[in-house]
């Protein structure tokens, strides 16, 4: 049985639903409410498809190119750690992706679905948390449902984006993003340590 709370918090940190709100508002400025809802649903569906692809095929791809999963876990942990550092010390997720929103063409796909929702960190998390050797098919299914529940939170927040943004503003979204970065950094370090332990145990 998986730890639903821990996995939910992990995916919440890497996806950062609250940080997506100002990005969504910037992307959809000038559109009517019907179009905004359509963009929100499209972005969520595309993100879910991308992340589920990594759940199903991520480890198979690694096996095909003969990369042991502990090595990927170490590399993934390092990438997640540096990703978390940019969330904490660099431009926060909303600030960085608001710049992308100004030049995006298919706005539901870029920058909303990728990299705002289905971020590199979320893709790595999808692979690391569904490792075939460590988790049964049922546990992987549970993890996938937990991941999809976070995407449901993203969808709901996008549908009420105007109210949420009015409540917390860009500064509030930036603060939440940095707190999520701190949580993510802790998880990333744990992944690196676990990967090193497993690599030398092989």
C-alpha cells in the first residue's frame, strides 16, 4: 500500500498547481470564459497524457538503452534538486513561465501543459514513483490515480483562476512556489541517497 499523502505532496510540489494560476491567467488574457475553460481542459488532458506516458513507458525506455534505474534515480534526484533550487533562489515558477506565456502560440500546450503542469520534475517523479522492481502494478495504479488527483486540483484552480489570483496575487503564488521548492529539495536528496544505496547493492 502506498503512502497517498506523501505521494500527493510530492506531485503537488513538482506540479505546483498554485504556481500555474498566474501562468494560466497570462496565457488566457483576452479570451472569453468559454475559451478559457476549453484551454484549461485541454492543458489538463495533455498533461495527464504526457505524465501517464512516463508512468507506462519511462522505465521501459531506460531498460532498452541499458540504464539501471538506480542511476536514473540518482540523476533524477539531482535534476529535481537543481529544479527545486531554481524555485527557491531563482525566478519562481510563475515569474519564469509568465515570460513564456507572452510568446507561446498554442497556449494550451505551451507553456501551460508543458512545462508549467507537466514539468520536467513531474516527468521524473512519474518514473521514479512507479518503478517496476519496487512497486506492484496495483501500487503503480494507485500512484497514477494520486497524480491525476493533483491534476484535478490544477484544473479546478485554473477554472477559478481569477478568484485565486485575486486572493493571493503574484507575490502569494511566488511564496507558495518557493515553499514547494523547499519540500521538493528534501525529496530530491532522499531520492539521491536511496539511488546510491540501491546502486551499490546491485
